[in-house]
């Protein structure tokens, strides 16, 4: 789908790399790099807001953005429609499925439909919640208690997909001279300055590096950030404060995240 035929969706969302790309930033046409980490598409079908700043609504609203983006694929949609229409297989499938020739609406719907098959569930956490006491190791069970109690991670990483779907300033990058303002650029509200969408924690062991700017390589680094109370900033979320976790707490919490939320039944991998 890229103008140079060298960048695909999977270039930045690879099944072998947790449906992200394993790097701090994504690389687009002509070797250009963006300024944000490529989010995983695992369980993205359950999320209303798309992109780190929530500028797109649902997967159909997100799918065409990277194609046109000059840093990512740099492909004008009119050019793409003509290109795909010349391929017999695509032309025939569009007519069979959508009843039309190739259209941007159909392209977005097709990509979104595939993305909705990229699912993670039935992890040890789910089996534990369903009554299987042996689904989590003793360390992971302790980490479960830290997650939902002492560390209160579930204030933002809530529900079955471990995200509240909202936007929070956790201080990352706000100490830079020109910080990424995140959601504020979309909402134009000062209270959203530096706020980014809460990512799912499903398959978190496989989707690093972490945070919107890919600045943390390990889950241990992420926990240290939260344990110290983030980075002070005027719009820091009220849920960010020193956690006072000890070394055992942190080790157990990492075990829960890695062991408890990794599914053997991940689909489309």
C-alpha cells in the first residue's frame, strides 16, 4: 500500500513482534521515522479511540491514515484505488464482497475487518478469574494482588482488555524542551496536554518497547517510572503518585504482567 511498494501494515505491526515492530519508532517510506511508538493492534477492535491521541474513531476511521501519511506510506488514496483496481484478485473480491469496484470505504472496511481477528484472550489471568486456582504461579498471584490493590494499576488499565480507553498524562516526555502534547492537539484542551491513550496490557510481554514514545525498553523500567510517581508536570494525572513498592512487589508485578496476560490462544499470529 506504500508509494514505493516497500512498506506494509505489517512493517510496523508484525505478528512476530506482538503486532508492533519491536523498535522505539516505526520506519516508513524513504527510511523516515515518526515520533511515536507503533501501538499493537491486539484487541484493537475493542477500542473506540484509535492512535495514541485518539484522533480517529474505530478501526475504519484509523485504517486509511497511515496510507496517506507522508512519513509512513505516502500513498494518495486515489492512486491506491487505481493501483488495486488493476489487480484482478482484488477487483474481483471487492465486487464479490462489497458489490463495487475498489473504493476507499471498502479498503478501510477490509483492513478493519482483518484487524478485528487479531485477538488475545484465555490467558492464565482469565482462567484464574474463572476459578482455576493453578492458572497463575504463586509469584503471579502475588503480582495480581499488587496490580489490583497496592499499585492500583487497574485505575487506568481496567476491564477485560486492561484499558479504560481514556487519555492520561503520566509524565513521560513532559520534561523535554518541546514535549509531545498528545491529546491536547486533538481536543485543544489544556487539561489534555501530554495525555495519551491507555494501551491494552494484553500480550504486554511481547509488545515492547513501551510508552507512547517507546522510551522504556523493559517492563521493569516502566514500573520504576510509576513507582517514583512519574515526572512532575502541571497536567500530571491524579492517579500518578509514588507507589512505594518494594523489590518483591515489583518483581511479582512483572511476573503477573508477563505470565498472566500472555495467551496461548492468540489469533492471527
